[in-house]
């Protein structure tokens, strides 16, 4: 059996747990070959390389494109990487080899960036293309660092391990992402080795251009499909649960045992990614099941996600949502009976590269829920120019998700729970497929809604 397994950055930063709980060293009965590990950078490193994912604080990349002191930021990063190496010394890392590997790569990266900076200054090339190349280059460093260290530690503990460097560093070959993966895994004996691959893959199409910070899951997915893995596994620092433990408390959650890829798409649509949607599609099409496991709860089998799974019982599996959205309502009395009226709205969204989360309509109104960060005044003004009345309001969206929620009464019970807790429903949406019921509510009621719905629909009821 061949498994392809992705290890997230938070888990990588606690490598002792990775050794014991994922690789199962030194537990001889549980340890086995026939596994490919796709590793993320250690926690926080990619933020330093690019920009902070949450706060947007400047990383090396941001400083580079803003023509600020990126070289000093590189020096700070180097110190951080070497400090990380020191922390792994007790686990078997050869400190001299590890430091030599990363400092050489950092120094070469600095040389490349300086050359790019000079080319930009010449004014003869397109700045955007150079910036994208710099982003690709920088993104590769964190995963190269963690993958090299992982292989070094495993080898020094007597485990046959091979470093699969997909970053293409100093490799001028013009290969696509798939071609590089195929070439890198050619003639490898999986039964006698553990393979550790970088989460970043260099390709002519540019993995960052299309997927940006979701690139490591794309690499993971592509490897699993190319190698025809029996199972794909993602190791995270949490279980896929009935609600966000940070909101309701971990003791008030129920672990999702089985679900399907449709459910993971619904989660990704509101920012709660079990897996990047563009990484899940190839797995789904290839018929490869995905397992989500908690690194720090190794005895639990986790959540198994399959293509055709439908829950035996009709019930809500996950309560999620976001309080970082707003609703844009377009009201126009000329809308009623007008064929394609909302096409004009969609064209404006397309022009500004905006994707909506949900849409609710009636005879003369269309309400669209959008990510707050994506909205700008220019777009709203464009809509106001074309339609009679346009209102925007900061709200929250709540999603009740399950592989089988078609039983009569599920919607009614959810509405009753909200009403009992004095939470008003502003908009509602549910498609015929019935995998996701979406409520728009007042933003200040978001946590209260998640908590009471999780308690009533997930914890207190096996069936809704």
C-alpha cells in the first residue's frame, strides 16, 4: 500500500511528534516504508519569506517588490533557520550539513534577487514578471529547508530516506509541474525507502501564479495522482470537527468520521479549508480517498473523505461560516420578469475578479454575499450606476453542512434554534443537492449562532 502524506507547518515545528506519531519512529511494529511525505516549511517561515498570511505584515518578498531593505530581512530569516536547526540537534540532525545546505541556498537566492533587482532598475523588462519569479524563488526555500532536515534526521536514525527536491533550484530544465514530479520519482523503490518531497514544485506554469499560498497541497495532490496512491493523508494540528474548537471549545466538538468531497468544497467556499479545492478535484477524479488526521492524536483514524460517500443518517456534520463578509442587495422594480437581469451584476463581479459565496433572490431583489476584503468602493459605485437601489451591510454567514441533510425538518429545526436564541435570519440559501444550508445573520450574533447550532444539531442529536 502506497500513501502520500502531507505534513503541515505547525506539525513540522513539533518534529518530535512527527517522528513518533506520523513516521512512528522508533515503534518498529507501526513503522513502515511505502510512504511519500510532502512537507511544508516550519511554522512561520513562509510568512517571513513572503508576507504574513493573516496580518499581511511584510516579508522578504514584500520588501523586495517595494524596493525596501530585503537583504537585511534575508539575514534575519537565515538566523531563524539556523536556530531551528539547533533545536533539531537532539533528534539526530547533522548540524554542520544542515547549516551548510541552507546557507548555500540562501546565499544563492540573495544573488538571484540582487540580479533581478538590477534588471528591474534597468527598465527594459516587465516588473510584474520579475516579481512573480522572485515570489516563486522565495516560496521554495522553506520547504527545501524542512525536507532536507527531515531526510537527514531519518537517515541518522537508521531509516532509508530520500530527499525529493522538487524546487528545481539551479535546474534550468523547462519542465511542467507534472513533468518534474514524474521525473523526480522515476525509478524509486517505494518499498525500501521513505520519500520526503518539498511542498513547492517548480514548473513552467508557475505554481505560485495559479495557486499562491495553497501550493503545497497542490504538490501533494499531484504527487498522489501521478503515483496512483492508495490513500492520501493530510496531517494537521486539529481534527475535522463539527465546529471550530476555538469558538465552541474542543470539548464541545464531535469529530467527523466520514464525509465526501462535496462537503470539503462547501468548507473551502467559506474559508475553512480541509484541503485546497483545486487540490481536492484531482484526487476526487482519480478516485483517491483523502484522510485528515490530527498529528497530536495519532490513535484516532481521523476523517475519511471519499468520492461517493453519503451518510447513512440524515444529519448536520459541520457548522461553520464567517463573520468577515458583507451582503450587497440590489433592488430594482424593473427586475421582475426580466430575463438575464442578474447577468449585468455578474459581469461587474467578473470585471473586478470577485467570487460570491451565496445568492438569494426574489421578484425584484438580489442579495449576494461577498468576502469583505474583496470589496472596493469603485466596484460598489459601478453597481450603483446601473441599478436603482444598492445597499451593503456587514454581516456573518452560517453554513450547516452534511453529506446527507435531505431529511424533512432539518431546515425547520435550525431556524427554530436560531429563533429561540433571538437570532434573526436576514437571508437564506439551500440548493436542490442539499449539502449546505446557508443563513445570513447579524455579525454580532456569529459566535452565538455557531455555538447554539453546534450544541443542538451536532452534539445533542445523532439525527436531525
